C-alpha cells in the first residue's frame, strides 16, 4: 500500500458515503474517556519492569521524561495513541506505585503470547502474562475498581467510573511472540504455520470475552514483518527478499495476519453493535525496510543498540548488557542517531519508527474499515471490505 493521498481520500469519501446512508453516524470524533490495552512488549508501558526488573540504560535514552519502562529508546505506538486522544500515557496494571487508572490501564507485558506458553520467564522465554491472564487481570480490575470507588476516599478518584468501560477504546498488539518464541523453541516454520489457526481462534475468543465484559470499540493491530527483525535475521539464515528480510518468516507473519483479518470479519457479523477495526501495521512497518530513505531512515536491518555481526545483534550481547571486549568490560550501547533508525535492540522499534507507524495508521488509511482512530467507534458491519 502506497503512502499517497489516494487512500486517505478514499477513507473520508467512504465515511461521508456511510454517513449519508446512516445519518446516526455524524462526522465527529469519538469521545473515548479511557483506553484499555492488551499485548506484548510492543505496547508494554511497565508491566514486566514492575514484575521483574526494568531494562537497563540506554533503554529510554530518547524520551528521558520517563524511567526506562519501555523496550525502546522512547515512546511506543500506544503512547502516541493515548496522546492523540488527549489522555496521559497508560500506566501498567502491574505497576501499583503512585498509579492513576482513571483514564484506563495497560495489561500488555513484554514476552506475552496469545496462547498459554510452555516456557516461562525467568527460566524460559515467554511472559507468564499471556492474553488469557491479561483478560483475567482486566476482569479483576473492572470489579475491584468499582469497589474502590464505592468505598470512597483518596483512591476512588484514581479509578475509572463504571460508565467508562463501554465507551472506552480497547487496543490490541499481540501475536509476534507466538511466532517468534515458537521459532526459538526449535519448531519448524511448517509447525508454527500449522499452529496459526488455533492461535488466532484463541485471540478471537479473548476479544469476545472483552465484548461480554462491556467493550464495544476494538482497535486491533496485525503483527509486523518478523522476518525483518535483526534477531530473526541473525538466528535463522534463510532466503531474502528485495529488502533483505527473511522471506519465509515474513510469509508466516502474513499468514497470521490473513487469518486474523478473517476472524475480525466474523466478529463484525456476530457482534453488529460493536466496532472492530483491523489495523495493518505490517504494511507500514515493511515500508520502513523497502524505502527507508524516503521516510528519513537508514540501516533498517541493523539494531541501533546491540553488538556483533552484520545486524549488530547477538543473543549474548543484548542492549544495556555488560560484556567483555578485548579484555575490558563494556556496556552494550546505542548508536549515535536513534532518531533515524528503525530497529532499537534487534526486536523492538525505535521511538522514531513507532511515531512514523502511528502517524500512518491513525489516519485510517491502513485500517479495515478505513476509518481514522479518532472515528473508530463508528460501525460499518453490514458493508463488505
């Protein structure tokens, strides 16, 4: 999909046409009083740091207003999402220290998968906070927050009002680890591919559960081009595409995305009173690898913060780790200009790349239905896309 005025023009023409057919949907921004986010490290704003240990510097070096609680040099897509809706940045549900949840909560945790993992941190590679667990946390949050409000006192004002839940925006960015962690567990591409329908079915079931708990507007990211990430390129040599990405692994992500899109189509049909937006972050992220110079980026296949090899990535020398080089202990540090780099640490994107992705997807040009984030509460479930 090209970044031109054509897609955006179609988006607004579509909205205008739908408005004529359905006058109830006026052309005005949705008023989301809160955001509830679910996902992995791509949108974790402090869960894993609260549960275990925060990432070491230079994580967080670009946006120094925050302590290093994000797996990036700065802000994430979910941060820009909250900011665009005039909300404070989301606090992690697991971070109980001085936290205000009146504008929502973030249940995303680094390393999380959709399905319950078999290998769990600290002895394995996956987070204990799978999407099933995040759903249970949300259920507890919804119940206990209202008990706290009824009790009154200083903590009552830090909790969302009951009427906020059906009006809130529910965002999802998860699935990358179901693919990546399975590959790191020595499953073949064919075995991972065969697991995708079940993974996506579990994802859909969790979304339905949140609908049953009152959610009505869902903004659902597909997964990015995993075959372009340095940790995949360094660990799984394979056929490359024209951008230098590992073609079989991107095809795996594309298959996941196709099945996810199918499941969201079914959700629209089954729940016509909710808005389900499928957001194609894959296409936007992939453009950073195919035409980086066009968008002001360089060296997209290399980690900014890393050490070793052609991709500046090594499993034994992660960003912020202490390693011995030529007999001296050094800290694995950052590149000089993270603001022109795509990948931060071999797995995650830089703040600059996250901002670029947000700017593109928030317009609605990469969504089905093609509605901007600010109007995503509108429902067009009887129209084919």
